C-alpha cells in the first residue's frame, strides 16, 4: 500500500555556496523505520555522522521532491518523528541539522518519498461485514444463553 524511495532533494530555497561556509557536518540520513505506513502511520528516523555537541533538526514535508510548498513539521533535538493521519497521495520528507550553538544549517538530506494509497473499498466493506456478523452472532449467543440460564 506504499512505496518508499530516496532521491536527492531539489529545492527552490537550496543554499548557495556563500551560505554553506562554516558548515561542519554532513547532511543527516533519513529513513522510514519499521514496515512503513501500512497501518496509517509512519515513523521517520534520521542519523548523522557528526555527533559533536547537541544538534537541532528540521524535518520538512512536501507533496513533491521539488519542496516548493514545503512545510516544517518538526524542529528539535529528537532523531525521529511519528507522523499519522497523512492523506492518500505522495509525501516527500527531508531533514537537516545544525549545532545548537550555531545558525548554520547542514545541507538537506536525500528526500524520502512515500506514496500512501487508501485501502480498496471492497476490502473495507468486507471487513465491516465480518465485524457486523461477529457482533450479531455474539449478541445472539449471549441472549440465548441468558434465557436458558433464567429458565433453569
């Protein structure tokens, strides 16, 4: 129900050479933890080779790997983010880091693209039907068992 792929992030706001001066760390590596968004949620995990000092991370989400309409969905020191309630369609994520004592961000990680597809309607109705049958069957059994117990 999902596809995950990594691709170089392209961005309209990519830093030019002048804004990368003083960057000491390499971009973080971003990946999907576990089996991916098969259950309607996803955990994104990132790591960095440069572990000198406390780091701040910025995670962005966009509908495409162009990141023209990117939104920051997390900023902080954690190295993972749990995302749920994502609508069907393509979602691209990228992350960057900086030391807490600096304003110089690393370059963006390679983008991770996730294609979320809804469950087929036939499968949903089948599961709903099975659930409804079980509720009726258990309720009927409890009703009959209760009447037999009261008659004894």
